[in-house]
C-alpha cells in the first residue's frame, strides 16, 4: 500500500487539474451578477468533499452566500479539528492589467495564474488533496475533522457569525485550523499566531446646507474641508504616533522572544519602496517596520472627499467634506474603548464653526492571538519542520480575518493559522498566482499537520465527559 506522500507524488498533475477546474468558476462574492457562480462553486466544492471520502457534505444556506460543510468523525478519543477556508474571490478589476484571462488558469514559469489560485481556492484544494491521500492510503484520519468553506470572506463575512451560532453543535470542536495566510518565502514556512482587529469610521463635517459662492461668502463662512483637515492633523503626529488619549490602553508589549522571531523574517526595504513607489517608510520610533506592521496599532485615513472635483474651476466653499478612517488594533486593545476614545477626541478637537458626525461602520473585529508556546503551535512547528527541513517563523499579521475572530469567540479559542502560499502571490491584485512547488510541498505538510495535532490530544479543559461525537 502506498503512503500518503507517495499517493500525492503520483497525483501531482491530477491535483493541479482539480484546482484549475475550481478556479474556472468566477465566485466573486461582491458582485450580485455572480451570485449563481458563487453557488456553483459551493456545489462543486461539496462534490469534491464527497468524492474524497468525507461525509455529510452539504451546501448550507445563509442570509447571503452559502457555507460548505463536510466531516469525518470516526476517531473516538481523538481531538476534533475544524478546518476553515473560503471559496469566494476578489473582483478582477482592472481587467486590462491581467496578462491572461483571470478565470482561465494557465501555468507559466512554475506558477499557476488565476483569480483565487492563492486566496483561497489553492489552499482549499491543497487540503482536500491531502485529506484524500490519507483516506485512500490508510482508510482513516488520525483525528476527527470538520471542514467548512465560507462564501463571503472577501466581503467581510457579514453572515458568518449568524451561521456559527445557528450551527454551534454541528461545529463543536477542540481546535480550529485556518489556511488563509502566507509563508515567509519559498521553502520558509510560517505560523501566524496573531491578527490585528479593526474598527472603521466615516467622519462627516458640515458647515452649510448648500455649496457657497467663494466670492460672496469667502472670509465669512467656515470651510468644512479646512475643518476636516484640521481634525485629521490632530489625530497623529508626523512620526505616526497616535494622539488620541487612551488609544494605546491595553496594548500588549512585544516579548523578547517574539522580537527574535520577527527578526528571522527578512524585510528588504529597498525592494518594498521600489515595489510601491515609496520615498521612505514611516512609523512609530522604537519599533522596526515589521514590528509596527504586526504588533502595533494604527490609525489611517482611507479616503477623503468634499467640494468640487471636476475639470476646470468652480469657485465654491463646499457645504460638507468627509473622510473614511480605520484603526488596526492589537491584543489586548478593547475595540469599544477605542471607538469611544476616538469619538470623544474628535468631538473635543473639532472647530465649533462646523457640525461633525462620526459613524462607526466596522462591527468591531477583535484582535486575536494564540500564545507561541501553545501545544497547537508546537504541533504545527513539528509538522512543518519535518517537511521543510527548517524551523517555521512565528509571525503575526497586520491584517484581520473576521472568521477567526468569530470562531475564537464562539467555538474554540485555540486556533492555528498556517498558510502554504508565497507573500508575493498578488492576492487581490491582477495576475494572482500560486507557486506550484509550494502547492505540492504544502500538501505534504498538511498530511503531517493532522498527525501532529492528533498527538497532542484533546485540550485538558475539554476532556471532561462530553456527549458522544455525532455526525451532522
């Protein structure tokens, strides 16, 4: 009987063809015109789960796009893992910048090009092929596995928490595993153990009911664009330190061990500046660029508008101006406290000649962290080192994954984020790509991951008598 690794080696071409079929479905969740394609992708994925030997494969309705579920629950006394991914993809605009049609995957120079190839269909396919390899060669998995694939991650997972609440018993688990992150570099694996949270505002400044003639009222009427600029300038100093009182309350300091791990991750500042056309990097003094990105909170203006923006001249004082503002939060900041602090500060510093409103648009994604000495992290370290031959980097992410926040609060705080794609995969951009060698190696790593998680057993706090594991 072949081993799972031998099975995967013999199915290299078949694995890519399976992924290519998946990529051809334009499951753009943000486009209402693609709703049928999103549903078709869900049905296609459920068929794959059933084909490889998972049970209870189902497309489960939500108030938006559906969630795909399947399980294998035949390992009594072993831990249960919930594996999460998302099958929806980003829009493809601007289409003219693609070198090939985004939903007609092509292989080129060791890469597979196509929307969703790395984020996140490639990682979903990687896992189903690893699961198939284990089931086909051994007849069983070393643990109990529940698999879900969401169809709304790229639009902020607006219905995911409702889905989790409604299916809490079906999704009951000991650990969560998410593959929606990246490696450090080719051949250099990474475990992401923390995410930043997010709050998001719209700031509106109004001075009048209509735009005003700048000759008739200039020098008398307040200008909301000027007032907005004054407010925004008061939010941060020139070095990037946030001036909102109480904003940094609760921020967890970086440990020496984490700083050492971060330092293992190479950052080529020259290449970064060239890639994005930057003159220089900026941020809080006392922290490296990586530390600022992964472990420090931020406040950024995401957009600003007001007044005349058409061709030529129009001599007005605008009636109103507005800006979008986001704050990335770190453990152990309280999103509600940050919202209150920002609201109180803007009210205090706003010119009294204008009317100001601040609307919270976020829904408050909580920052999330798993301690780096957690047995789940250690299990992943062993699995990755066995396959890649080097210790994985323990990193944080500057971004947020709403589903991780939901699963940590509603299902299990023990969550592992391990990705198998490269950081330069152009996710969300034209010419998204998947490194084919990394795909093949990631399948082998996924096989080892289930063995190592099974070995750590059920968390002690969950070992008390529990109802027998039931299928959905």
